[in-house]
C-alpha cells in the first residue's frame, strides 16, 4: 500500500451564515480562537499521518464550511506539516474552497503564497434573485469580482453553480450556463438542487412554499448541462463535475476511484486501508477531543467486504470512465464480476444504460441520470 498515494481532506466548519439548502457540517460562530484551531488541526493531522506512514501525498483539499475564512498562516502551517508527514508528489494539488465575498477575495494572495494552487469558488448562481433565494451572503457583482481575482491569482480555478432551482426553465438555465462557460475556467461543478432533510428548504418544501421543477424539466436541465459543457470542451468526467482534459480534480478522483484519504477536522470522514474514520462533528466537541486525546476521532471502524464493495460501486459509477475491474478488485477486495448481478448488467446493457466488458463497467449517457436506479439493479 505504501506505493499508493494518499489524499488529505481538512474540514473548516465555520461559515458567515447557514445556507437554507445546506446539510454540510457548517456552523456560525461569533468568534473563533484561530491559534487554538491551528494547533488542534495540526495535532489531528499528526495522529492521522502516524497511521499512514511512508505514503506519498497526492492532494490536499480544504473544505467546509468556508475554508476561505481560515487565516492564510493556518493554511500554510497545515500544508507544511502535511509535506513533512508524507512525501509530496511533484504535482501536488492543493485546493481551497472559497466564498466570493470581498473580505475573502482579499485573502487569495495569502492563500497562493501558502501553497494553494487550485481554488474552488462557491458562486452558486449568476442571478441576484437566485442568490438571495439560496441564502448566499454575496451578490453577483461580488462573485464576478472574486472570480476575476481568483483567475489572476491561481493556476487552476473552478466554480460551483446550483441549477434545477425553483422557477428555473430550460431557457433560463441555458442562458446562465452559456454565460458561465464564457468565463474560461477549466473546471465547473454543476449541481442539481436537492432537498436535504433537516434543512430550511426541506421545511419550506414540506409546507408547499418551495416548488421544485417537475421531473421532465429536471431531466432536460441535466441533458442541457451535459451537451453544452461537452461542446465547450469541458465534458462531464463525473455526474456533476466538468473539466477540460487534465484539469479534473485529482483529490475528488481519489474518492471516486476509492483510494485512501485522511480526513481531519470536525465531522471529517476518511478511508484508510479498509478502515472508515469519522471525526466528532460539533466543533467544540472536536476541540475537546483533541485536547483530551490528541485527536478528534469519533470512530474508527474496519469496513466489511460487502461494505467496501458497495462503496466502491457507488463511487465508481459516478465517473465517466466508470469502474476499472483491476482497481476495483485491489481496493474493495472483491472481483468486479462477483459484485455484480450479471443478468441485470446484461439487461441494462441491452437497454443502452451501461457498457460492460472484461476491463470494467460504466454508465452510458442515457444511464447517468438513472445512476441510483441502475446501481440498485446491478449490485449483487
């Protein structure tokens, strides 16, 4: 396993506001003891690195929450420590998620100096009314200004948009996406809005105060997304992620290819050598855990063979490249053919929903929108 690179995920749980659609582990706090948080993250990192000795480091991803609220000095300290614990790859990818407020945009130079070489910007919509609906703390002018600064500062920039929003039509999304593609970024993350349990949107939806597009419209919006990004030279390499060749998120590919990744910070998940790790979710509980034990671990649980098989299937089918049979066997411990209902695979292949041969399996363009249903059919 020492020859397989590892990825590092760092969770910063704080946000300026809580968006009504968000079910991520994010929290609003009046103040944060930055020095204490830096020390705790470094301790959590050291604990995790000791359990993955001798590995090469392929990527670091600062997610959240809103990691652009972190001091650049803390980002630099974590990057430096990670590169001491592991041997960094020559093309080490270091991504930081940012929100496009002016305060955070002013920090971009500091993050670049710290070692961040890829920025993921949470634009979310190119329309002020939609941004207000989504509860975003920025307007379109701030988003475009931050995007300009990001593209002038970082070698690689991605930004997120949420579509399939209430009131969205085929024509409005076509126009918004066309504008987004005109900014020239080499990566876009384009997510259909989902109603997540426990969010404010879920409560509004249950009361009939938030009406989502119908299924036919949603399907058409997805199809528009795939065709227009492909025509622009940044096709989907994963169901919701689009990139120019070579510009894919190498960190996220580690997840989807079921590689090893260490997760530190409140609520962070990890997968290392068949063990699922989970940090304490509440920031204060995580901090207390680090102070008491030197780490913020909630649980470490060996994954059963069926659990590893299912996870590898769920993640791999999201990719345009699909699941490589050799990699699947090495990572899950199960031969791909033994994990599949071969009769269902043959039937769905005849229907044009997937393609399968000795090298692996992948969804077709027709199968992608039905990924969950296909998975339920083919998993043994």
